[in-house]
C-alpha cells in the first residue's frame, strides 16, 4: 500500500513520504500528516526478539512507502550504529516499579538523537528520489537539544547546509557549548536575543516567505526543516515506543496485550505524539500522560480545551520544555477534528491572531487517551533528590518532571498499570541543576567542575559527548535580534 501525506491545513493536495520529508513544512504553513496511521503488520510476539534496527524497519516501512527496502535499511543502519554508547540504542531501565526508557545514549546525549541520527540520511535519499537539484538549507530553531543533534547529524553531509537559531541565555551551559563548538564547514549557529518561541516563529515565517524562497532558488538553495515539524523526525520517534513495549514483553514484565501507561516530558509535543501514533498502530498503551514544567500551556489545554499562549514565559531548569507554542499539537488537533483541514486551519489562524483557541466539546471528548500533569521547580528538584536517595538512580530535570507527574497521576487516579517514562536527556547535560537538587552545597560551584562529582555519585561514566566539549574550541559567535533572523540567514548564504 502506498501511504500519502497531506497538509493539516489542506487535505486536497497529497505528496509522497519523500516529498514531505524534503519540504519539511507544507506550502500553506500546515504540517504533513499520513492519510491514515497504518497498523503494525507483525505480531508483538515477533517484535519482542528484534533488535532496535529491525524494529525500526518494521515500523518505518509502513510510513515511508516510497522508500525501497534497501534504501530504508541503509538509512537505519547508518543512523543506529556506534554513535550510540549502548547496543540496545534505547535501554529500558527498571527502577522500583517504573521503567525509564533512556533515549539519551546518542552522540549529543538527548532524545533528539533518536530521530536526528536518521533524518540526514532520509533527507539525502529523498532528494535523490525527487531529483532535487538544489542545495538543501536546513533551518532550525532549538530550545537546546534539537540544534546540536541536527548539527551533529548534518555536519559535512554533502548537498546540505544547516543554520540553527537558539535563545541566548535560554539553554544550559553544556547545551550552548555543544552547539558553539560544533565542527562542519556547512554548519552555522546563531544566538538570538529572545526566547525559543521567538526563534521558532522566526524560522516558520521564513518557511512561509514566498519571496525569500524565490531568492533562494535563484542562488541554488531550498529550505527544509530538521525541527519536529518534519515528518522525517516524527516517524523515527514512533519506533522507540514500539521497541519499549516489545522489550517489556521479552523481559516478562508484561503479558501480551497488557496495557501500559506512557509518561512524556513535553514541550513541542512531537515526542508524546509519536507515542499516540504507536498506540494507534496497535501498541497496547492506555494513557498518554503529558508532563509539563511551569510553562504549563499543554496541561491547561488538556484540562480546559483552551490553548492559550498569552502568559508569562518562565525560564526553568528544564529548558527544552520552555515552550509556549507547541507546534506538533496541530497534528493532534487535525486528528481530533476528524481530519477537517478547514477547521484546523481556522484554529491555527486564531492562535496566530489572538494567541489562543478553544476546541469543541466533540474534539475534547476525542482527547480521552491523554492525561496531563505538571511539576514546578521545587517539585522537579525534590523529585531528583528523592529518587536518588531511594534508588541511587540519577535523572535529569526533564525526566524528573515526567517522573514527578507519573507518581502524582498514580496517587490521584489509583491507576496501577505499569508506567514507561520517556527519559529524554542525560543528567550530565544539566549537571548544575541536577547536582544542586541532590545537595544544595553545590549551589556556588562551577558547572564543569561538577561533572566529576556526578560521575562519582551516579556511578555512570561521563559520556564521550561531554568529554569532547571540555577542550573544544568555540567556532560560532554570531548573535542577532529576533527581527534580523531573515537578514542573518541571507548574510550567511551570501544572498
């Protein structure tokens, strides 16, 4: 079966998977979604004995139907190799009665590696399939992790350039150093004087700028996206939820068909949306629990049916979730609107004009698969300390938000189903916040001096990604105001 993709804002025009990956964003500003979510054509019993790479093929072949078996397996094998520091790629660690799906064993020690290790290969394959004759310019906004993972993936990939915008003073020291030391002759990094939402809106505006597209084409360039709006980012994320359930089955932690709950720390909504897709493919997931930090725009949405970004933007110790415009939510809105692209478009226009929208009661009823919770800064820190003292397991701030929400949900709902928590970053990436949560004596310490302390208390070796940046040379110092993002891109590309 050939699966086509359509825009959330215009269901009439259909494209292939490779075209959707290459374009990134639909011409009307909508996001590409599959005509339908395919069902797994293999049993859970067969899946339980598969490697991560084999599981990836079984899932992705159903979504990327215009890729040949050879093309897709080649992309998978190039992505999930020795860049990851564990053979399992995404280990499932049992801590007391909860399972942590560790998604941070890739080159940049955050979950974004899971998709951004494969996206460059999917994209260059897509370019060949569509006889693309222009150099692909990857334009990305990052709240800390996407940028580094995308740069690491695309560095020196032939036929591509990558330009990443991040909020100055809005990411951790380790995150910033990972980005500004990134090598690659096709890589540029720009710090903007604003927050992540400003960066994301600026990037989206450039994608929708018809005149800019003409100027780029004239110089032999075309834009594409590495942000989670690209379907080539979302599809690989579905894999690890399928893999996690299969591993629970293989380890006799669940019976075949037994339902589990999944808790995901969520900012841009792509990671939990991937779990929703996995559920719709046939994975026995009961509740998808959306965990927010103090920027709890998603929690409020699930509680009330109103999405309202008109609020204070809070800088937290879980910066990758410091987001008020969750762009991937549009894909879920489209589904709960009954795949009504006109309705979706109207709501997104309302969001752009007024900063808020309210869904209908019918749509709200279709969100029954989701639950939501949030943790404030004190709760996040206290949870890191409590879990460490009880079990010796050290988690990062984002994972702690999900861990706290998981515990609260269980207590309030009395739901005793087994829980898988998406553990989205290594504690080494947010070492200062993690160490001060465990003991406030580290409050005044230098961030980098704490790395060895973390190694001692966690008994987990310092990742290669951290060791590499300690002596690395800063290569990128460019900064700009929010209203100068377009001019900065033109300057970089010499247009």
